[in-house]
C-alpha cells in the first residue's frame, strides 16, 4: 500500500495522484490533514520511556502512524517555508518517533535507534512552493537513513508524473 | 553587546536540555559585560514579545535541539511569522542533539546557514554538539560535566560575536567514533545503557517493555 499524507490544503494534487494511481492499479491510501488535528511534537519522550510506542498527544496523528507501519511507501505532500518544509509538513516527521525505540545501536559507523517494528516503509516527498531543493533532497535521504528506511526522492508539484513513476509496489 | 536569545526547543523550559545548556553558556557569555534576554518557543504566550525582540535586536542567537535531522516543527511555525530583517543583523545558532557524533548534526547545520539568509541575517556560525540526551535525567556533577563546558563557548561568543574560532569548531568532538570505540559503546548499549533506560522508564511509571509494539 502507498500511503499519501497531504499536509497542504490543495486537494488538486491528491486528486491528480488518485487518478494516476488508479490507472496504474496501485493501492493507495490518501490522508488529507487539513481537516485533522495534528500537533507538533512536544519532546516529552513518553513514546520511548512511559508508554512505549504510543504518543502522549491524543490527536489525529495516530491514524497516520498506524497506517505508516504497514505501508510500503509513505509520501508526504508539504508546503514550504524558509527554504524547507513548512511546520505542518515537518510535524509529520517529528511525530514519527514512536516507531523507534529508545534503545541504540550502531549501523555502519553511526548511532541509530533500534526500530520498534519490522517495517520497510520507503519515504518520498512532494513539495509546493520554492524550497532549497538540493537541501531538501539531502535532508530526505538523511531522514530516511535515520529511520533505517530509503528515500524515494523529492519532487515538485510540477513533477507529479515522475513521483508517480516511483509509486509502485 | 546585547544578545536576543531564543530557546528553540518544543520542550517546556524546566525539562529542556537546551535551557540547561544556555544556563552555562550565558554565564560564560555575561562575564565580559555582554547582556541578554532569553525567550522560549515552547511558550506561545511569549511569541508576540519574541517577534518584537527579533525586529529590534541585531545580535540574535537561536539555541535548538536537532529534531529529525533539522529544526523542530514548532520553531518553524514561529519563524514563519517573523518579518525577515533588512538591517545588518547577525544570527548565530547552538545546535545540539542526542546522538553523540558530530556527523549526526551536519545536515541540520547546513540548513541553519540557509535559514540565516531567509531571515535576512548575516550568518555568525553554529556551535555544534551532540550527546546531550541525558542532561535532564542527571543532576549535580554529572550534569555539570555535560553543560559546564558550554560556559567557555559563551566566553568565545562574547569575545567574537560568532562561532568561527577553532575552539568552537573543536567543541563538536569526533565526527564518528573509531571502530574499537564503536565496539565498546555498542556493548554498553546492550548492557548498562539498557539497564539505565529501563530504570528511568520504571521511575516514570512505565509498565511495558520499552520495545512494546502497540500497533502490530
Ligand atoms: C522529535 C525528536 C526528534 C529528534 N531527532 C534527533 C535527531 O535527528 N538527531 C539527534 O541527534 N537527536 C535527535 N533528537 C534528540 C534531541 O535533539 C536531544 O534530546 C536534545 O538534547 C533535546 O533538547 P531539548 O530538551 O532542549 O528539547 C530528537 C528528539 C526529538 C524529541
């Protein structure tokens, strides 16, 4: 399953994606967050040390994390601000922490958190606006590495075709 | 010099490692008469005052925890609301994280250079340091061991107005650990560190194993 989380209020992007993916016969689950309550991460560490795997903030993010764990791919659609993701987009990543445990290990020459689940969710990003694209690509790759995942790449609103070509199972 | 400081951590001040770091940093910084005002992004009630101070001050310092390889969502939300500067303001950053190696913070550091430009400020450098996860879990000498060295960095910043000195660059420590150290630390992760974490969890009233899987 391809999970698509649209944090922008522009549903024309997801409409386009829906159509293309239907044509390709790809099983997609699309979440529009503009009608959802999603807080920022408050850094309480409860998801690691008090209620392992569960966020202390009881809002709609749980819907996303439950699906993410079982998805083959997760694509986030985000507006940009200050050259990077805007806060709504970044919050989706900051709130991912419950999928990792507090335990540490080395992978190659760097520390990583031991994952909580056996999951193979690859991560793609679609942006609107004008971010520093080269940086965003670097960040997405590094972020994916941190969660022992793989980056599917970073695509602009006008590159949806290219993004869709990566959305296969 | 007068410095406008933002603690960019989403954690409330009393729990924030950044705050404990700033406590020592500002102590060192103040020694030569440098004054400062400090605000917390975790407290939305301060945001109006922060916007005002951002507009009025020319020496800006944002201290922040690394959040998933970049800056925290909450700090982005605040910065989205400030007017970029058009004067000759300078901005410096303290970027601190949980993982111990310098390499873990470079992706975040790279963004901070971009951010300075987007905020209309000259970039006065970033003090980069990992291995800060445990600050809020320890006290006394154990905490001092981690935080007191930031005092010296405060003195460096007060003297130069930036983090360009060799001392500041060296402060990061090793980019990666050599293989024998990794082997040793890897064993610690599976033994003493695990026991320590389980103990903290127990103290917090945790009744489940730390690798519990609520959604599978
Ligand atoms: C949502 C979240 C994401 C984090 N991401 C990273 C990371 O990518 N790399 C890292 O070294 N530390 C990471 N950390 C650890 C914090 O940077 C570290 O614990 C820091 O000392 C917290 O400072 P504070 O208490 O002032 O918020 C993360 C912590 C949280 C809560």
